[in-house]
C-alpha cells in the first residue's frame, strides 16, 4: 500500500479488523474461537504486532465462521 510516495505497513491486527468487519463477526470472539489468548488481542490493539502464525489462526477462525454461516442445510 502506498500513500503519498511512502510505503505504509498494515499491521496484522488492522488486517484482521477489516476481515472481521467484512464478515460481520466480533474479532475478540474470533481470537477465542482460534484458542488465542484474549491478552494477545489486547496487546495487539495496544501496538504489539502479532506473529504471522497467530494472525493466520484468527483469520482461519473468521473464514470458518463465515463459511458455516453460508452453508445451506440439505
């Protein structure tokens, strides 16, 4: 992402917030579903960046919830 000639880094927490909002789910609930401590969520919200594998677990939880909510019963 570029902004006025400067490169901007989008932290994992910001990407997850956007992804959760897009799928209309609570991000903190997705941390819980992914079995990631809520303290990790709060640290990320206060500026400590997430590790890639942690962000991936939460993103997977969002995808799982999103897919299950769009599955039609037979």
